[in-house]
């Protein structure tokens, strides 16, 4: 009699143990499921919640080397990357816009030649400068204003461009020699030059985008061209300030603005653009042609235009990105 009773008790104990284990397991599973659901809901809410500013993720390694830009001192390549860039032109359209704080909120601010931020211009053009692209013809003006343009920040990167004979390193490159001397006097400056090979590449890019050979058309690429191409290599998003649309100077309602916002008695912007675009003798910049290319690039890349605010017109019908097929007959 005792054996069957013991057997029955053992069976009951086993059943109770199994039931307990099941309850524990089931409770744990429900808890894990609730935690997972809560996490998914939280993640979903985070995705739906608008952010006030882009989150900057710290890079665990330095930016990749950008070929074609070498340091004037140690010839090392440029390493620079920015999520958002404000590319600030030198146009008079910037004056009165009050976009200075907006410009300064960009991760990197890019300027050209000797365009200043002091002298009361900061509310319209901003105060910060992360990168300044300078033409060989502007070197002397930059040096004359070195206290304002060179000593303002030790974090600014300076990229100089010019013809190969000005940039040669055998002692006969006038611009290169001036830059070496400048960097010896101001050793903390981050000074880079565009290599001859890179200059050739940018000439080829211009021909590819426009169908026109720069040298045959007797023209020079502008500092704006170099600045935009550099920005495409450095920046994920480019906000351009002060650049008009390609057809702006044809509009009857256009208003006169200065070519350079900091030259109160300087040339009118549209007069400068049109004279250069139509010029046949001497060296000219094809400002309007370049702006057509920039408008094309904005259809593919993350490029946006402000002050004045505009967007590239959508392509229609059989129109292609190869806009030069129907380019202005006055363009060269």
C-alpha cells in the first residue's frame, strides 16, 4: 500500500514542478515581450518626433584624404568632411537678408577670396569661416587684409588655386613662393594648394558638363566653380547663399546689386555676368554657364539656394541634363 501512495505523491510533485516552471517561463516570456514592445514603441516615437537640429555622430577615424589638395608645408592631402555646409558667395544679394545666424549654424562655413565678415557684415553673412577658397589673383588682397582674414581663426582651412606656372615649386612660382613665406610667418595656418593634376581634372569636368573647352573659349574657371566642386567633395549637404539662378539677369524685374557686397562703389553683378559671358577677347569667366551647371547638379546632389531663394526648374518633355544642347547662343 505504501508503494502506490508514494508513487502517487511523486507524480503530483512532478506535475506541480512542471506547472511552476511553466508559469515562471511564461511570466518571463511575457516580460521580455512587453520590454521588446515597449522598446519598439519608444523607437517608433523617436522616429516620429521631429528633431530641432541634426545629430552629429562623432567619427572614430579621421576623414578620408581628398586627393588634389596638398599642404603648402608638408604636402599632406586635405582631410575634411562636413555634414552641412553654408557656401557663402560674395554677392550683394546677401545684404539686408539677415541670414548671418542661420549661416553660422551650419557645421562648416565656406567663403571665397577676400570676402569679409567684419565691418558690420556679420548679421547678413555670418561670422564663422571653416574653409576659404582663394584665387591666385586675390592673394595680395588677402595678404593686405591678413589681420582680418588670416588671423581671425586658427581653425580655418585655406585653399589656393592658380595656373601651374604660378604654383610651381622650383622657386619660380610667384604665388607658391608668397604662400610659403606667409605660412612661415604664420606657421599655424592650414594652407593648401590645388595640384596641377586637379586643375586639369576640373577643366575636363567643365568641358564634360558644358561641351565647351575652357581654353579654346579663352575663359577661366571662376573661384565659384572651384568652391562648388570642393564643397561637393567635403559636404553632404550644401546651402548656397547669395547665388542667383542662371536666368536671373534676363528677368525684367531684376534689381541692381553689387558684384561684391563689400565694395560699395564696385560693379553691378548682372553687368559683370553678362559682359564676361559674352566676352570674346581676353580672359573671362563664364559665370552664367557655370550657374547652369550648378543648377543641374542641384537636381542630383543635396544643393539648395538661398538669398535669393530658388530651386532648379524641373526637366520637361525630352529635355535632358545635357543642357548645352539648347544653351544661349550668346554663351561661349
